[in-house]
């Protein structure tokens, strides 16, 4: 038996959703492409690379590195200063340390990222063509019309997406109105999101 996959577009943005008992949707910065500039100081000896996901140590804000510029210092010296260009911004960075997932304190920042209006990306400001959501670990109740899914006993509002199950959305309204919650209260369900442009 052969499996045929439809071409969805170029995978550009990513989000990991861990809702617990809080109804959560796909962030606008995931389904609408944007880039931001994030100046950093005190770069550590761990080299931040294009494609790395950065996480604010205090804020837990996240972004994916698109480009990195060093304006002073070096990675080897642990004193690199420069600017990160990021996409997939979820949350608000603060004056804090940054980490690359799995590594502590790779740089220090003073404030949140600012929009990069001069980006040369042909996708800037565009909405995705399709979105793939995949369940990880435990069952999630999901809706795609803005209705709030429920994990409350007896209500069970929403469609179940379980571990290793996926769903493709092609309508932007469906993507914007996507909501998910753990089907069983606090069961540590996760949803991986990939948007295609």
C-alpha cells in the first residue's frame, strides 16, 4: 500500500501547545508570518544558531532564530553582542537571560523583541496556506469554530485528537478559531503545530 501526501506549502512556523486545563489556540505569530529583532548582550560560549528555539528564562517567551548578527565580542570569548532576527514569537520577552532549549543562559536581553518591518522575506505579513496539528502524549479535545472545548466530566465538548494523530486545516478561519484543552484534566497533553506558507 502506498501513501500519497498532498503538498501543503513551505513549513515556516512552529508552536508547541501544552494547555492543561486552559483552553489554548494557535498564536497569531504562528499562522501570520512575522519577524522580530532582539538585541542581546553577554553572549555565552554556547553558539546560538539559525533554527534554534530561544526561551526567556523568566518570561518563558519563545522564538526561532532566523538570523544572527554579532556587532562586538566573540562567542569563544563569551562576550558576544549583537542582534537576533526571530520568527514564531510567542509571549513577551523581558529583561532576562535567554536559553536555547536544553542549555542555560546563552545570552542576556534588556527588553522584548520589536517588529522587523524591513525583512526581505516574501512571507512577511501573509497568512499560512495550511496548518498541521498533531497530538503528543495524551488525548486533547479540539474545536475549530471558536467554540470552547471542555475537559469537564459529562460535557466533553470537542473532537478528540490523540497521541500520534494529526489533522490538517486549510481554511484560515478554521486555523484562527482552533482551540484545544486536555481531554482529561491535567493529563499533560501536547499539541505540535506546523504552519505552511
